[in-house]
C-alpha cells in the first residue's frame, strides 16, 4: 500500500476536525519524525485515545498499528520527488530535459506499441458488463480520467482506489469481472493484497496489469502490458498516454459515426 494515497483519501472524505482527519493530517505533516513512535505517543500527539488509533488502522485497511508503522517508515516523500525528477541529460535546464526525455519515451512507445494487445483490452472493456479500473497514488487520476472518457461512449467502468474496497472486489470477483490495474512500479498486488490466494481460482476475473517496470508474472493476471520506462519521472506520463489510447481505440471500434440526415 502507498501511505500518501491512503492518508490523502482519508483527508478528502473525512470532516476537518474529525478523529480520523486529525490522525491522517498529523502523520502527513510529521512523517519524517515518526519512525519509532508508539501508539501512546501518536494518540497523545493527536489528542485522541489509543482505541481511536486502532480504529483508524482498521479504517484504512491495516491489521494493526505495527502495519501502520511499517508504512510510515517506508514513506519518504522528499526522496521520492528527488528521484522522480532526476534526468539522464546533463544540460542545466531541467525543463528542457523533461521535454526531451518525454519525447524520447513517446517515440519508443509509438515504435513498440502492441496494437493486437491494445485491441484485446479494448474489446474486453466492451464485452464485460462489470469493469473495474484500479490503482494507487499517481495512478488514481489516470483511471478516473479513463472512466470519464469511457462514460462519454456510454460504457461504464468503476474507478476504485480505496485499498479496503479494492481488497473486497478482488476477493469477490469472478469470471464475469474485468479488472484493469494501472501501476507505475508494478508492485500494486504486493502493496494491496495481504494474501495472493484470495483471488478466485475456479472462476477468476480477467485482470490486466499495466506497468512501466518489469515485474513478476502473477498467476492470476491474464496479461501484463509493459510500457518500458527507464526514466522514473515519465512513468505517469506513459500510463496516462496508454489510458488515452484505450479510450481512443474504444471510440474507433465501437462509436458509430454521426451521419447527416
């Protein structure tokens, strides 16, 4: 799980001043100093009870406070941003470096685009009645945008980003469900699934994993769509572009052209 996406989701949904809002807000603002904090210390800092901390952990889909501490220790936003915008180019102008390297990645995507696979995922979106788009952190905006695009073509897909709800859907999904996961790092299932065996083995859902980093092939994933990206910063760009390609392809295949009467 990605801690930042979880905490910002809590802040977005909860009322300012509510217990869960206060806890999430405190962790976001003080994450760099919380590696060794205890339940008692966190409760005191937030002016809430220990029981409230436990309920908060369950609310965000964690088993206990220890699981929260592990996420806090791995949450280093400053380092993440620094890595995201590190360029291979040596010019002094990082704005130009960003544009040049984005163009390079777009050129490679155009050259190696698997149109057969793009058609297959598009056809599946049209075929399945229940379509779920899943992702965490940066991917959340991508799947919401794709869901909105598909809606304009009268095809409904559900954008799911809350870890607890994702777990519930994955646990109950069958061969009647299509699940498309956007994960820049390819580690979506490692972060979201406490146990890989919750996926239905007898009637498994059809799952596509769209990623920019080569990852292990999960037995329950129907197909991996790998968008090669050696530059960390452009991962989100490539996922965005591929989501747009799905929408454009859906339009070309299934939207009847308007004719003048």
